[in-house]
C-alpha cells in the first residue's frame, strides 16, 4: 500500500512537471512563432463582421505564419481574451509574433490610410484623387446628390452636437455645389471607408473653421455671409501660395469690392472656362461672359473656385490694411502691389511685358 502511494505521488509529480512543461511550450508558442516575411513585405489580414479568433488562425495558416496547427489552437484556448476580434484591415511587418498579431486585432488596431486633399484643387480633382485611391470605397455617382447627402447629414442635430450655436448653412446655395465647401487637409481613414464619408468629414471640418473665422472677422469686410467669405478665400488660394502675401491680396480685393471695382482675377476666368481651357489665357477669354469672369461681372463669382486651406480663409476674414488696389505677378511666385493705375502699369511693363521681348 505504501509502495502504491509512493508510485502515485511520483506519477502525480511527473504529470505536473510534464503538464507545466507542455503549458510553458504552448504559452511561448504565440511569442516565438513570428511572421517571417522579407524586409519590405507585409502580412495583411482582412476581417469582416462575425469573424473570430479561429478565423484569424485559419488566415495565418493560409499565409504559413505557423507550422503546428494543433499548438496554435491550444495556444488560442489558453488565451481566450483573443477569441473576440474586431473587423477591419490589418497590416503587420516581418517579425510580428502570433501574440502581437492577435493583440492588435482584438484591440481593433486597424491599418490607417491617408489621403492629402490639398488647397487649390477643385471638387472634380478631389473626387478623382478619391476614385484613384485603392483603399477608398468610391461610392459617388452624382455631385448634386452628394451635395444633398453631405449638407443634409451635417445640418442635422445629431451631427452638430459638438458645434452648438454654429451656423450650419454656410454652404447652402442654389447651385447645390460643394465647390470650396470642404477643408483642405490630410485625412486618415480605415480601409474601404466610403468616399462620401471622407467628404462629409471635410465638410464638417470646414464648417468649424469657417464659423470660427466668421465670428472673428473684421466687421468692415465687404462680405454679407460666410459663403461670400469662402468664395474670397478660394480666390486667394488660387492667386498665391506665398504665405506673407495672402493678407495683402485679400486687402486688395476687399478694397476693390468696397470701391465697386471689378476684381479682374484670372483664376476665376479660368474656372469659368472649364475643362476646355488649354493653359493659354487669351483676350477672348477675358471678354467671355460667364458667372465667374470677374473681368466682366462685378462682385464675387457665384461659387468658390477651389478648395481653400485655413490660411486663406483667415486672410479672407482679416484682410491686411492697405491702400493697394492692384497687383501683378513678378514671375517668381510673388507679386508687386500698387496703389495707383500708373504704378500698376509700370509694374506690368517691368514684370509682364518684358517677357515678350
């Protein structure tokens, strides 16, 4: 009886030791087994709603991340916290362990993509950028319907819970145009986010910026609404990329509006010509009547002509105090500003007419 007890005790000790050894090996399995890709390769995993930890194991098996399916299943059973995973698109570099992969997926640390929607481009150009980005789910067929969708979404109370007392109608216009109503920025998004969702974010961002700038604007500016200020910001955006000149150009245009002078700015003419413009602005173009030709019409064009960034919006809201009512490009990206027509004509001869000689 005593021998049996000793034997049982020895067997128990062996069982415990072996079990502990097996447990340790299984527990270390998730740390020691790693994605062995090349230096520049990535492991991608796409999960949908309803996928589980087992789904992840199957995908890892397909990609040959581990060599022992039984140990992998046992490891997952030892770590039930990784059984619940979150949908999305995940990327991992070479050397990522099974445990680090499961941790990221259980925490929803999806791959973030980005797209730069930059100042000075038009809505059409922005939509082309979105359509050509493989990470974006492009779902836009009609820009008028897009306008209704975006403005309707942002103007409802739920969407505006964080912008109380702000004017949500800054982009309401009879042309149902989103031109200029989206804030130029770099937008980060999850894989296959819809293009319309990114546009809504850009609209919401513009709503916040334009309302703040409208509240802080100089009260003697020539605009009657935030939308008119936005039109001016888009013109400033197209006229210069020189930070120090934005306020001066805004001041010139503000002076001209107050003096009932035509703005006479080339970018508005070019926008009015549309896709047929071949890069050569002619006298005929300057005489062509469109709702955007500020050589022909007085005041502002009917809509913005491009997307603007915060700097141009601020310049429109707070024009520099200047007596200048003219400016001409020097040819180096900057402009010569003049207070009189005689000074302006002299600047034109110096910086423009000499080019033809």
